[in-house]
């Protein structure tokens, strides 16, 4: 039953009182606080695995990273997500600064860090991949003729580069340099439209951070993986409003990280948690 309770709370996002009512409808009487206690116990058991996932991300070749607002103890805080193709880690923090990223990845991160162009990612001493989805969304909003031309050129450049992100390492490096040169020539034009000029300046600011997905197979050209991971958190936030304590936020981070990672790895979360319960008893 314990695993089922955690599943109802974290995957189906039912508030504690609704979990309690659902169990009572099934003929299972639970006292006030039981749901919370079960989830706290599960988080404690899974915390070592949570820390292991964080270490796996530190050693990864590429990750995607993002953040969204949340409330903890009535204050505005942040939900961070660090992700790769088979791993997702959530982390709650008061800060929306590069310090959070450094604590996760170290002063000189090993992975190529995928992200949007938010300033917190800029100071990191790491190779980066900026999100093409964000860039093309921004360029599609340009209304003047010159801005529309910039958008079409960016879209064409991105489309071309997507079919060149293969082959041996030397070929990929040459392709990346080729597209970086074309992008540099594009944004260096004498743009008269203020909005087009502003966007071109932003692209130029992150020169060398747009085509690392061509260089390295493991790198995604967009930050969609991290953004998709955060969507359920936004839904959960609307349901519960926020966390009443930091311990509650940490517990949620652990459980959601394991659940989301199980999904990516094709593992059954309930079976995984049951195995951890059994292991904790025997040890």
C-alpha cells in the first residue's frame, strides 16, 4: 500500500485529503498525517539514489537545465531541473543564480550544458548549447520586414545544420565551424530594425554556443527535455499552491526525480520503490 500511496501523491498529484478519501473508498482506513508520513519515509529511503542521480549528471557528456518559480513557506523560490536522456533531477532553491548550477556541476562542469539564454548560465566555465527553440520563437515575433528576413535565415540555418550533425568527429567539427561562420555573418549585418538588431546582438553574445549539437552527438539543439520535465511541476504547483516547509519541498524533489527517471528508463516506479523498501528492511 505504501508504494501506491506515494504513486497517488506524486504521479497522480492528488492532495493528501484526496489520497485519504480514495483509500477509504477502497476500505482502507488511514489516520490524518499517514499519507505525509508514508511519503516522508519513501523520500528518506530514496535519498541515496537521488544523490546518485545527481552524480551521474555531473559525469554526463551533456545535460539540459531549466528553472521555474514555486512557493515555499510562503516565499517565492525556484524549482530547478537538471536532465539528460535517461535521468531527471529536481532541486528546490531560494536562488535563481549560477551558484545553484555550480553546486550541482562544480566550478568547471564536465557536461555540455544545454539551456536558454537566461543570465544565470553565462558565468559558468563550461561548454554550452543554447536553445534553438527559444531563439526561433523570439525571431518569429519580429514584425518588420527586416526582422522577418532574419527569422527566415535563422530557420534555414538551423534546418540545414540538423542534417549535418552526424559523421566522424573531424567532419562534425568542420560542419560546426562552417555554421558558426554563417551565423556570425548573418548577425553582423547592419540591421536597421531595432528589434532585429537586439536579437542579433543576443545571438552574437552567445557566439560559439549554438552549434555544439553538431560537434557532439549527445548534445540536444533545444532545451525541450528540461522544459518538458518542468511541466508536471507547474501543474502540481497549481494543485497544492506551494510547499509549507523546505523539508516538504526536498521530499517532493526526491520522489519526483526518481519517478521521472523511472519513466525515462522504462522502469515501473512502484516496483522500483518496493525493491528499495525491501532492501532497506534487509539492511
